[in-house]
C-alpha cells in the first residue's frame, strides 16, 4: 500500500507528488491524462519566474521534475470509486476503470475541473485561436481588440469588467432575459463606457476566417432573428465543472456545485483524504495556485501520517 496516493496529474497532483516523495514516503500518482488542463493551453505567461512557456512544454517540465523522485506514476488510469478506510489511520481504497484497485494511508484528490463549453459550431476549431476560457490567462492577448464574454453570471460579469480595462470593447452575451451576477457587479459593469450587454441571446456559432475568430452569431430569443457581432475574441464563462462525478455518494463533503470542501491544511471531511487545485472550493483557478495547493495538501498528508 502507498503512504500517499495522488489522483490527478495536473499541476496540483505533480506538486503534491514531488513534496510527498521528498519526505521519503511511498508515493503513487494515478492520472487519466498526465498534464491536465495545462496540456490544452497555448501561451502561459503567469507562472511566476517563467516569463513565457507553452502548455506541452510545461507538462514535460512537470513530468521531468516528478521523475527526479521515486514516484510510482500510473498514467491512463481513471479513478471510478473511492472507499474510505474503516478506521482512522486505516487504508483507503481507490478503484480504476481498468479494474485495478490501489490502497493508501492518505489520498490526495487533484482531479481538476473542466470549462463548460457552448457546444456550437466553430468553438473547437477556434479554441486558442480566439476562443478562450480564462480571462486572467488570455485577457492581455486581446489588448486593444474587441471581445465577447458569454455568460452573465458572476464569473462572466467579473470577466467583462476585468477585460474592459484591457480590450477596446466588450460585448456581454446572456442567454436569459437579465444578468444573474451580484448587484454590485452589475452596477460596476453598467458604469463602463466600452461594454454592451445583449440579453435573451443564444450564441449559435463562432465565426472565423479559417485561422482566427472574426465574430459570433447569436439568435435573439425574442424575435428568433439571427444576428452577428464582429470581434477578435470570445471568452466563454458559463461555468467550471469540477471532476468529481465519480465521488458522488462517497462521504467526501462537496458543495452543491461538486467542489470538494477542504480545511486550511487541504484535508477533506474524511480524515486522511486531502484535495488540491481546481477540484476544491479554493477560489481563483490558476496553475500557480494549484501548485501551491498541491504542496500544502501533501504536507498536510505527511503530518497526518506521522500523527496516526
Ligand atoms: P487539472 O489541470 O485539471 O488536472 C487534473 C488531472 O486529473 C488530470 O491529470 C486529469 O487527467 C486527472 N483526472 C481527472 N479525473 C480523473 C479521474 N477520475 N481519475 C484519474 N485522474 C483524473 N492557468 C494559469 O495559471 N495560466 C494560464 O495561462 C492558464 N491557461 C489556461 C488555458 C486553458 C485553455 C485552460 C483550460 C486552463 C488554463 N489555466 C491557466 C487554468 C489551469 O490550467 C488550471 O487552473 C490548472 O491546470 C489546475 O490544475 P489541477 O492540477 O488542479 O487540475
């Protein structure tokens, strides 16, 4: 059995693995796809001390750093079930879609999250070519350009306010008849001269010239009329979904949105089970934050081992 078994091979999982292995304890890492969301990223300019890198390059660097240590890396393993230890300090069990099972004294859940997509034509084709999901990451790439934000909840309105300070113009597109964000955010949004809000609008297509986004099409839900907006970027802000479907029905406490609730040491409601990164309630989903949270959960797990 492992001392610490990490589920997930994104920045949070990689960081947790390195911190655990450096304690000389028996460390395993099982991931559906090593690299996580970073593998899908183009330019990364906010991983502090690295001015610029690219997703695949950062994934290779994470992998090499993990390989410097004795970590049992099991890639292409999707966890499907978690069974908690019978007694505190006992062994937790993880089952995988391959049929394998693994046991460990402590577990670190770092299965990340995924952006909810619009599922309209052009979205996949122009991903990273005008279609973006993270304003903190990609906002500066659209300096002086026209962008749309899809979604009028808190994250969409926050993104629109954030982007309005960088880009030339923001069009906020909301499906419902009115925005759903907090009133203070809506007031702030309305005070900005370079933001247009279009409500009751259903995005139907991402338009492009074969290389990059040139606009978007939407249906006016009152009149059913199809309309177009010319622009260079589209930020999709319709939700970040934590990868915790497989934990439903387990005793691990989650929010109604499925984020794992952790304490200040990264521990979940189940003793000896920790979580880190985008899969948790910790706000602001970023690589640098996931790396820090992975280190914290790993130290929390080590502390748990020496006390039990
Ligand atoms: P993830 O990176 O999501 O990794 C999750 C890991 O868990 C993966 O290995 C996955 O395969 C695995 N997994 C999931 N379910 C299971 C399961 N059931 N069993 C086993 N393994 C499982 N952040 C920045 O700071 N800067 C940027 O420039 C930036 N750009 C981004 C661009 C894009 C397109 C996207 C999508 C995200 C971007 N982000 C950026 C956000 C950043 O990638 C995430 O915050 C970060 O990757 C979160 O790390 P994580 O380890 O928590 O989760």
